[in-house]
């Protein structure tokens, strides 16, 4: 064991270890306002992919940004009425390896309540106070945050790449890999066309390594890389009572209650500790390997801090990532009846719930969907996939409409000790000056699974956004210091990585 | 047994049996458009009691309507900023009995989705087709319906009284009772001040019988009277997860899920058959008497029709009213997270549910509330009655906020064979030409309980609205024939009732 460690140490020493970080940092320090201004401009472009014109404007802008940095670009689309994936490539003479960088420029919907500034009018805040940063002088405080949809998820990765290219050029440092970029425009819609686009462009996208630039960093603030993503399949369930709202005094003891039926159904799907109660759902789950367990154990403990920050009196598992190598069933939303000023003493006509199940490697979405539907049938539910007509509702004691979300994805996972993975870890380690944390699999999901499967390429996820970036929610933000660090990390991945 | 039946028949025959119904009908037939126009004018007055100016306009209008019919009126209020109960009285020289008529002129909130015409712009429809009834000639089809908030619940009773007074006057028929009227303005808010108003005006409101004019008729279309109402206590429950929305991939296996907690809590409160699972809740429930059971059994079976109309494949009890003499727990609403275009793969910060429990005689709201809170505590919930602070949320694994609704009410019940009750039954029987149905207790609730308790008066509920009037929901309506019949019923109660 000692010999093995020594060998690894020798290999690491033998690799070129010249990080561009100091040069990149001095460039960034001289251009902070310019970089932040570029980023604010990017965030100000609405990017919810349900509005095609919005994401198209982002795509055109980003293509132009890449071209101005010497890239050849193309917009890859499944069809004319779907968002574009921005593709760019730039060769490096003499480079041995080609690295494909993925990020996405679209963002989650913005209709959540509680945005304290408009999602597409980015502002910088020091705590709660808005900072007129353009008028200030001196260095920008790295703990200031910029707010807006897409700041953390995932335009930070896009900006880090653009600014890293600028920094390297300005300091005369050449990349040592051929660069390919795909920036997706509908990741937050479940990447419905990414697989098709990648399959149609296998040769174009061929690479030795895929860097997946998405997701938040470790909560400790340390750089972390991940070796995969969980998959996901989502579903909307609707259960039915009477076909009109009924006075709950006169009918409540006789007519089935959609709210109670839904509550009882959901309670039968997941217990109080987070275990999923759907038979068979753990059948395809592989036990965690020793390497996975070791990597998980090496993550700095942040749970007590998180508990305090989130004001929660208990957690479902001890360590945050304990559950990542298991599927998780999340009940995203439940809606029945009206509350507040519109509340009525009525039995509602239907109840709906929105769920997702995060999947681990070897779980196939189709099989999980079958398991869920078999479970429902076993509980006496008559399963339909469209609005049930009156005859159907009359004929069955319990009718449930099951609408599977578009865009299920499988989990992917790269071996922790693959050569490309080690190269990424070492480059980032040199950039930041400490051993990068390794997450065997990310808790979240990504359409990147389709890319990995189509290209048969090792993948390492590199995150730069702060963990508390409110991604997917109101007041999404990026800690500005994370962007600064991200630029150095990306510069290292371009100019200081070899295997 | 035969002898008893015979005696009853003799008594019935011995009472004055001169119903004004034929005279009232001929008057109504000659004045249909006038009556309907009056009614439409009344319905067009917004009457949601959360807007005081709206209900005040109704109250002023109704006072004027009563004064124009020879009544002395007063507006009874708990305070200046609360809705008025319209009081009116008119003596009948030589009358032996005084009858107090109750109805309410306020309506449920109107924010429900799916109103096909505006709630305060009444329209008449033949099926789905809007009828320009003012321009038509010939009799108005009694199966046409007038749509608008308050049509069925409960302005129909108000209009029936006003038109009955007009009809009797026009035909020269004198009432044979002293008439007192209270029309409440905040019944749909839970009658928060009715008790106070009645207690402050006991002498003014003294009567030998209270006619409670609210609620829907029997589903068979037959006239039905009831001898009480269930009570109600309502509550809003809120449970908490993290204090900010969290990505459900990264946090869903670790952070408690408010949606799952709420689902599991609600599932533990009521089973699939409607039984309440809160310990002690049935302790104060008296068994149904033989008379109650007989009256229930005599109700025409309408359940198969209802099942088909409502398109439900099962029911919780065999007969609709089987559960009325038991408490019922209704989950009116559940809300967690966003659905549809704003849906996010996030763990929500909190989940809320709105419940009510319908109470039967001898159940005290305060005791039921205690039982519910003890049940919650027993399940490990830390119960608070205001927004919990971070320290509270951090200190307890499960925190629940419990907000009891204003305006709980107790159940009331009058004996089926009380003299006043028999007088009502006989009067209506003569009006309609068949034995009126008797419901031992109504499934719904009413602030009338406070009136009955304060005045110590027998109460009989007289309903005229069609059962499918969508009360408490969108597209509330009144079948016009029910208004015509209601006018005759009220005329009978004024001029053909003695005991």
C-alpha cells in the first residue's frame, strides 16, 4: 500500500506542474470590473428555455463571444423550434489531447415568489445591501454576490471559460489541449434534445475527456470534482374525487377526498427517514464501493453548519452525501384546493403532486417507471395517462393520472482513478494549492449522461458556484470570489492538464 | 303503533289546513320577470364579507326592502367595522306565535378558478346556453338557472321571503304569526359576531320558533327540513423544512421534506374510509337515536344518481347522510411547492394544509382542538401557534404551526317531534302536497348554533336551494323553479302555521 502511494506521488511529480494561476490572477485583478460587467451582461439575457427567442439571443451572443476568441462555432439544434446548443472548437497545435467542455446557458423558470430583485436585472449585494459596484474603486470584495437567474446555475461556468481564455491570451500562455465546447440551451427543461444532438454529431464532439461544468461546489468552500451524476425521472400524479367541488359538510363524509387520497398515497411511497417504499426500487442499486466510501468519508464535515444555516432540527442521513449512491424520491409539490382568501369549505375535485426520483447507476428510468405504476396498481389505483372520462372515473374506485416528465436521464459514473480524472484533480490541485475533494457521484442530475453514453468518454464534473447559490429557486446568486477562482480553475484545465 | 299513527293523522287533520300556495303561485306566475329581476339585482351586489363596504350596501338595500313592506328595521353590529345583521320585525294583530326567520346575505369568496360568468354579474342559463330572459315571452322555464355568488347560498332564502310577503299582500292574505327577521352579513366568515349580537339583543329576538333558511334541499328535489346543524372547527397546519428552497438532487436525501411530512401527517389523521384517527375524537359522540335512524332511512335513495352525476367510483358510506351524526375531518387544501411552468426540482421550505372538522352535538370545539394538538404532540410534533423562529426550528426535529380558524361553532339539534317542528313540517306538507322529508341534522354548519343557544328556541332548518347549486365553489347557481317553490313555502310559513 505504501509502495502504491509512493508510485502515485512520483507520477504526480513527473507531470508538468506549471499552473497558470498566478498569471491569471494578476490579469483578473487588473480587469475585475470588466469581467464582472461581462458577466452581468450575460446574466441580463433572459434564459428560460420555454421562450425560444430568449435562449436564441443567448446562443447568438455566446457564439460571437467564442468566435472573437478564435473559435469556429456552430449552433446545434434538434429542430428549428428548439433551443440551440452552442458548439465551438479551437485547435492547439501539437496538443495530444482534446477536451470537451460542457456547460448550459439556460436557467430555471423564474416565477417563484420572493425575488428581491428582478431575475434578469442583475445586482451585486454585500449581504442585503445593493452595491453600486461600477462606481466603487479598489478591489471588488470576493464575498459580494451577484444576483440573477443563471448566475450560479450555470452561466458562471460559461463566464469562467471566456475569461480564462482572455487571461491566458493576455499573459501569452498557450493551452495544451485542443478545446471543444458545448453550451446547452435547455438543460433546465431536462435536456430533451441533447442526446439527439450529440448522437448526430459524434465525430464533431469526439474528445478524450469531458469536463462537465455545472452544479455547486462543496459546502466547505473547497474545490470539488465529481465523477458522475444521478439520473432522474419525474412524474405528475393526479387523483380524482367528484367532478365538481362539493360542500364538505354535506358531502365530506360520503364522497372520496382527493386530498386525503393523495396524502395517503404519498405517505405510502416514502417513509419518514427518506426510504422509498416502492417495491423493487432498490433492486438495481449497486452497493457503494470502498473507493466511493473512502471519498465520501474524506469530504469535510459541513453538516452541523448546514443544519444551523437551514434551521433544521433533524436530517434524514448523517452526512449530506450519504444518500447520493441511493435513489431519492422527492415530492416537489402538492396542490389541492384553495387556501387563504379563496379558501372554501369544499371537497376539491382533484389533487395533484409533482415528484421526481433521482436514480443511481444501473437504474433504468423505464424500469423505475414500471415499478411505480405496478406499485400504484397494487394499491388499487386504476392508472391512466390522460384525463380520465366520466365512465372511467365511475367504473373505478380509485383513478390516478400518471404523467411522466419529458427528459428522464440515466445516472453516469466514471471511475475515481481513471487517468483523465486524475489529470483534472492534479491540475485543480495545483491551481488551488490543496488536494481537490472528490465526490463519487453528484446528487443532482444532468442531460450530460446522454453525452457520456453517446461519446463513450470519461467525464469529470467541475463546479465553481457557491453551494448556497439558491439554484432552482428565487434569488439565485453567485459569490463573486467563486467566479474569480473559477477563472483560474478553467485556465488550469486549458493550460495545465496532461495524461 | 297503529293507534299512534292514527292519532297523529287526526291531529294533522284538526289543524287549520288552508295553504296560501295556490294564491301565491298565481301571483308569482303573473310577476315572474319582476321577481327574477329583483333577485338578479340582489345577486349583483358583491357580498364577500371581507369587503365591509360591499356587505354594507347589501344591508342598507335589504333594510329598505323590509321597510317598504311594513317592517321596522335595525342594523345590528358587534362594532362599526364589522358587517351588519339586518333585523326587521312586523307584528300581526292577534297572532299567538312569533317566528324568527334567519338567513344570510353574504357569500363565499369568489377567487376560485373556472367561473364561466362573473360572480356578481348574474346570468340565466338553459344548460350551458345563456338566456336573454328579459327579452323572452311566456313562462320562465323553472329548470333554467341563475348563476352568481349567493344565488343558492343564501340570497335565495332572502328573496323567497320578500316575494312571499309581496304575494300575500297582493292576494290579501294575512300572516298568522308575528314576524322577526335576522339576515346575517358574515355567515361565510364563520359568523364571528353573531353570538355577540344575539346575546346583546335577546329580548329583541325572542321568538317561539327559529326558521333557519340556509343550505340545500334534498337531492331528490323534495322539500326537506332539518333539525340542526353540525358544528365546525377549522385549522391551518404548517410544517417546516429548511428555511430556503434547496435543490432536491443535492439535498433531497438529507433535508426533511415538508411535503412528505405533511402527507404522512394527514395520512395519520384520517383513513381511507373517512374514519378519523385522532384518539378521543369519538368519545363525546352520542349514538344515533331510533328516531334519527328512522328519519335517515326514510330519505329517498339518491346515492346512485349522485355517484353518476359526480362520476365517482366509490363512496365512503352507503347513504349520503350516514356520516352526519359523526364528526368528519375534511382536508380542504394542501399546498407545497410550485407546479406547472414554475415547477422546480426543489425541496420546499414549508407545506401547509387547511382542515376542518365537522362536529356533532356534545362535541365541544375547544376539546376537539385539544385532542388534535395532543395527537400532534404524541406524533413528535412541537406545536407552535405563530411563525417559529430559527432557534425553535433548529431545536426540534418536527415543528408544526397550528392556526385555529376564527369562528368555531357547536352543533345544535332540536327534537324531531317538538310541536313547533311538527307545525313547520305540516305547513310545508300542505304547500307542496307531500310529506316533507326530515333530516335529523344537517351535514353543514352554521353560526345559528349561537342564536339557538342564546335564545333557547326550537329551530327548524328550511332549505329551498337546489342541492347542485355549487355553493362554496365557482359557478354557484339557483334553479329558478326552486325560487318559485321557495316563495310558496315561505308564504305558508307566514300564513299557515300554528301550534
